[in-house]
C-alpha cells in the first residue's frame, strides 16, 4: 500500500503561480511513475504531467511551457510548479503513482482555482 499526501493548492489570480507537492509513504520502493491529473467540473479527469523513476517527463499539451514536474526520489515526493496560470487550469488536482507491477494509487485531491 502507498499513501499520498498532497499540498499546495489554493486561489490565485490569472498569471500567478502555485506549487503542488505530493509525498508518498508506505511501499514506495517500486514506485515507477509519479504524476498529476486534474478534473474540472463536468469534465473527465485528465493527465497533467507525469515523471518516471528515471526522470522522463510527459505533459499535456495545454500546460507545456507553463508547468514543470519534478521528483525527489529520496523523499518520494513529486512536485508540480505551475506558472502563468489561466482560469481554465481551475480544477481539482490529484496526485497519482504507479507502483510496479501495476498498482495505481490516488491522492485525495487539492483544489486549484484561478480567477480572471
């Protein structure tokens, strides 16, 4: 089992920045991917960004150039630096980890609200 604790959401004006953090605990030795998904009201949950244990990253087209995902393997923590936030980034952001051979865990979600 893996437990995830998220922090860093909040309310920010358009153009502002926020940094999300997600710390994993428990059976963390086989964590492969760590990442972030988001879900806006009335929409499906979508991948925002993810990073592999080797450091390979993947981003949604809508956040490329504005968001940066990073990872501290020693702390089992993943970060999402969000710059130049837009109102359309408003959503609940969920931390997600993939533990080999294929178990997926989700955080409780943190609200990000961007005002125009």
